[in-house]
C-alpha cells in the first residue's frame, strides 16, 4: 500500500517536471526567434554565417571563442582592442546597451539597444551562431521583448522587422516622413544596398518589408 501511494504521489511530480522542461524549451525557442528579428539591426554591418566576411564590422560567427576585439586582421578601434576578456552574455549585454560606454572611442556609431528584453533576445540568438552554442542567458531573459518601432511606427504585420532593418542606419522618424509607392520603396532599398553599404535582404524579408511600407507609408 505504501509503495502504491508513493508511486501515485510521484506521477504528478514527474508530469510537472516534464511540463516545466517543455515550457522552458518553448520559451527558449521563442526568445531565440525574437532575437533573430531584433538582430536585423546588426545585419547592416555584420555577417553571421560560418564563412562570413568582414563588412563595416567583423563577422559574428563564433563569438564565444573570441576575445573582445579579437577577429584576425580586422581594423578595430584602439578602444575596443584595449578591452580585456572574451565575449560572454554579460559583456555582450553591456556592449549592446551602449557601445560608446563599453569602449569609449569605439568606431561603432550604433547607439545601442535600450530595451533589456530585446538585448536578451539578441544574445540568445547570437549564442546559436557558434559551433558549440553556449548558455548565454541574461537576467532580462524573461522580460517582454519590445520592438524598436514601438511608439514610433504604425503597428502592423512586420513592423518589428521593418524597425530592425531601418534603425540600423537612421532614425525611424525618417521612415514616417515618407510616402512612397511600393516600387519607389523598392528602389530606395536597392539604392541603400548599392550606394550605402546596406546588406541585401533575403527575398522573403524584402517582400515583408515592402508590404509593410507600402501599406502604412505608401501612396
């Protein structure tokens, strides 16, 4: 009788643990997916593939095995080269908060990511861009992830993607001032790639961006 009751008490505990593990995995996947969208702001200057090449900034594949300012033959600022240690969740969180405060004198003009939840999502996604993904979890990993476009752009499908793409190079208020046809928006994006060094968007992302811009800032 005692053994039976113990077993019966153990079943709910096992189910509870299984549910918790399943929830954690789902939450991690959700955070990583959000980070992929948030990191669009980084793709204007960096590549993330294993065979990535330097653009305006160094490629970011394999950060977990790299010292700060440690990509071979990349021309870092003296400020970033002077930083000690390797990249990890804490150093990335500090850097993404404000590159200028992390390494005063850095060449990186990007102002940073103010929202802690967005930073946590980007860092979780960056962890997947390593041969052996590290456990890069920050204290803000459970925080809501706000789009950089919240309060500026018109809410709608693909607003977060548009905000991430456009805020890499200029203020989102500049987007609000425009009123272009879909074709004109596409010509503008092509000009940014050809003349301003913007990284080309994947066809699916390009169509999503154009759908949003033509819908809310079109004519």
